[in-house]
């Protein structure tokens, strides 16, 4: 793994002139978000995972939540004004978003879906999300993340 390796997420951030730091770890799709935070030596509350769900209406939504938390599907549905939402199947992730399981980022998906971020993100000076590839994370201000990914803050856990 080369340090100069750029992911699509990094290219998007550079194009938009957004400051970020990239971090890498030995790629392992079996690692939990908590284990990735520990590998990076970061506070697990500042590390977020990206989840994709589909509503009964057929619409897709993206949810960015702390790695230590579980997405509350009822709260998620309420946030997006739907009756219910369910997590998509893992095999649907790549064709839908362009990202693999363990490397899904709210930035730079094939198509921009309505994206919600857990309201605690704003409590931190910086947050970490996947850089779009297993083994890579980016660190940036929550304000920049919310801006570039078009996130809506909500209570979703």
C-alpha cells in the first residue's frame, strides 16, 4: 500500500479544496469500526461508518453514524420521512454506490443519495470516515464533511 495512493474520495476533497488528512491501516474487511479506530489510535466516538438503506418507497438513503452505535431504523425512517427503511444487502452496495463493504464513504458515491449524519458529529473538531477503499480513512472537520456530502444532521441511533 503506497502512501501516495489517492482514492476517489481524496480526489473529490482536493477538487473542492477541502483540508483532510488520510490514514491507512492494513486492509482487512473483517475489522470492526472500533478496531479500525484503535488501529488509528483515535477516539471511537470520532470515527463514523457509512450505511446504506432502502425505504419501502424504493428510495435509497445514506446514514453516517459513530462506529460504536447502531443505526435505529425507526429513527432513520422518521428522519427521511419514510414509513420504514431496511439495510440493503451487501451484494447491492458496490453496483449502487461504487464502494465495497468496509470501504463505503458518504463522499463520492456513483449517485448522490440523501445523506443523514448523527447529530453528535458536530461535537468534534474532526471526524473520520472511510476514504472509499478498505484500509483507508480520511479525517476532516465535521462541517466540511456535512458540506461536501450534503449531510442532514439527525438523531438516528
